[in-house]
C-alpha cells in the first residue's frame, strides 16, 4: 500500500494520545519507585509520607503537599521538565502518534533564546531539618514557608565552590541561582547571588509549578520567593498549610530581566501581583513585567513598599523585609497577596 500521500496519515491529537497512555504507564516509563495509587508517595520529590494520589483510571493526579494536580499530560510535563508545547508533542510521540508539519509549510525559525541548550547544573539535594533551620535563621523566614518551597521543588541545597549553599530553581531546570548559607558574597563574583553557568536568566522560577493556581505573586529575587511562600501559608490557610492556598509564588531573578517569551503564555488568565524592590531598578522591572503580562492576557497589579518600615525603623525595600515589620504594623497591612 502506498503511504506517500500526505493526507494518508493524519496528525494524532492530544485527546487520542491521552486515551492510549495513562499515568500508570508513564510511572513505569520514568522508572519511578512504588506504584501510582489513591495514596502513594510523590514520584519527583522527597516525600516522607504518602501525600500523592492517582485515580484508578490513571487519568488524574493530585499532590496534597504542594496543591499541584493535573492529567496525564501534566504528569508527563512535570516528570520530564519540558515546557508545555514540547511536552505535548513528546507525549503524543510516546503514545505512538506523530506530529508532522502541515503540508507545504516549514517549521518557524527558532528564537535566539529557544535555540540555547538547556543548561547542565550541579547535583542539588533536598534539604534536611538543619538546612531549613539555618536558612530560616539567616533570612528570618518561618521554616514552614521554606519547607513548602522545597516541597514544590523550588528550594534546594548543595556545596558549591566549597561553600554550603541554597539554590532556587524549578522543574524546568532552565534557571538556577545560588546563595551561600552564611550570607556572604561569592568570592569569584563578589556578589551574594550567583546565577549558575548557562542559566536562562529570564526564565521565571516556579511558573510551571503555578499552572493550577488562579493567582500569582511575582517576586524579585530568591529571598522574596521564599518570603512569599510563608506569606501565602499564613494569609490563605489557617493553620498555615499548603491546603487551600490559591496564590503561587513565582520569581524573576533580577529586575533587568524581561520575562522569557516561552513563559508568558503560562500567565494567561491569571491574576498577578508584582512585588518589585523599592529601588530604581525594581520600579523599572515592575513596569516592564506588567506590560509583558498584560499583553499575555494576565490581570496585573503591583504592591508598593513605600512608607513601610521594619521594626528597627529601616525602610522596607522588599518582601523579605516586609516580614520584619512590627506585628502591629503587619496586622494593619492586612492580606497583601492576591
């Protein structure tokens, strides 16, 4: 039989692929430990007690510790670390389908950023109790917030350049920034924040993990990302717990960075509140990000730290400083996350 006719083989749809490939098969494909059940351990993070669930049909999953959930495609994307579009294409391919280009069309040229190789980072480790306590003391952020950031896959630890360090990154593994656990600058760059070699500095940390949250707190920098996790727990859940939290913290690691074009569609339809630093660079970043996000279909506003002071009377310049205000002043501010 002649199969040369381009109309002979039609493009497989995502729905057809989902009908052929469930989470049970994907679990085996990735070689995860255990079995996907109604109560099981999360396959892609250190889960000390079962907090993950897969329905009997293998079509839906939910992580009770992080609030993430989704279908087979979301599971594949989360496990593979791929972006949404390439994850869908790979999923169809794995299910036995094919995604040829339409007849007579050529693939669009890749943008310069898309053509970059995915970086290779050092091996990071999950945090131990002593790591979380040391970092909580250093940043003066409640430990529960740090632990939730780690559960979401955004906070890691390592020894880099001979120094214990904490790292913010996410499942995309496109961007990562390290800071020393002693709070001192890195000697090789003379700065406290070290964006690791090859990182896509414009990639917003945590945007993939925010896919099932209706609102986003877009922060500037790693410390504010951690502070936002504690604020989300304390403002949106009683007692503080990931259950019921509606706002996902996401971070841009530098006010000069524009949000990566591939990440912008992931903000569409969400309510986003921007927390930029109270300095000239921060104000420029807020204006730039707000313009990008509004163009991508997000509902955007920004929080200002103007006039706020820490308990020691030093002006509040960022979200981490905000936590250091006197309790009465904090109470007067009310809930600040969207």
